[in-house]
C-alpha cells in the first residue's frame, strides 16, 4: 500500500488557508473581520466542505460580530477563492471559533493559582 505523506484534503486545506489569509488582509474591508486570524482549515475527505477555524486577536470584535462578518462576506470570499485557486469544485465554507487558545489561557491561570496556593500552604514555620 502506497501512502502519501499528506492527503489531498490536507494540501487543499493548506491552499485555502493561505489564500484566505491573504484575502482577509488585502481585500476584505469589513471592520468585524479586521482582528480575525485563521488558525486552521480542515477539509472533508470528499473536498466538498472546508471548516475554517479562527481566533480574534484583539478585543475589538466579539465572536458574534466576527461570525456576522463572515456570514456577510461568505459569497465574496468564496468567489475570490474560486478565482485564485485552481480547483475543480469550490468547497462550501463553514466558519468556527477556535477556543483552544482561550482554553490554554484558562489552564495556565488554573496552574498558576494552584502553584501559588502550594507556595502559601507549604511555607516552613518560622
């Protein structure tokens, strides 16, 4: 069995990620999407669906506003991606907020809190 190092879905996802990042920087003027950064694109095995994950880098925009911005710009984004990518079929785009960074910050604060509690509870008696 001959296995490729990357599946076609991974390669297409990488192309979409790169092209969409460039498109968001240069062509999309919606202020709700100004502070959005893409974290990943996962393609379905049949290449019909692209799940696009994003984070908000600043507190200027809320998640709901970013979703509304993506909903409004979806047709524009899909059209421009189809023009720039040489794909036989342009996949449907679905946008998801990537909460892994928020979860990481939460876990970091929990660990710091436990570390501080350990230090205060295990002080040697004077």
